[in-house]
């Protein structure tokens, strides 16, 4: 009986150690993850036409799978070239008045 209890406790200790290791790896991964881009440009199916401009956290951009990170200047430039802003995240509003 004592031997079984020790074996069970040893197994529990291994499980706890493994879970603590996994949690530490998860936290480290979150800390090392780069910050999401502030602006995204969505490209067409042929990857050369620009379809839309998005904010970095737009759910529609995440669903499209055709977006690339962009600088603020690139986003403003695309909007000035009449690339439509996303109707969900409204990057034109986030960027402020465009001349």
C-alpha cells in the first residue's frame, strides 16, 4: 500500500513538473512574440492588386489571409491612391484626416 502511494505521488509530481514546464514555455512564447502590425494592406488573389487597407487588429483582415504588414505611411499612401478602407475597422478614421 505504501509503495503504491509513493508511486502515485511520484507520478503526480512528474505531471505537475511537466505542466509547470509547459506553462513556462507558453509564457516565454507570449513574451517573445512580436507586436502585431498597426496597419495591414490586403492584396488581391493575384497578389499584385491592393484590395483594402486595415488596422492591425481587424478581424476581417485576419480572415482574409491575404494581408501584409504596412507602415503608417504605406497605409496613408494606399488610401490616398483610392484603395478602399475596410468597412469594419475603418483605418481612414484611425489615421485621421487625409488631405
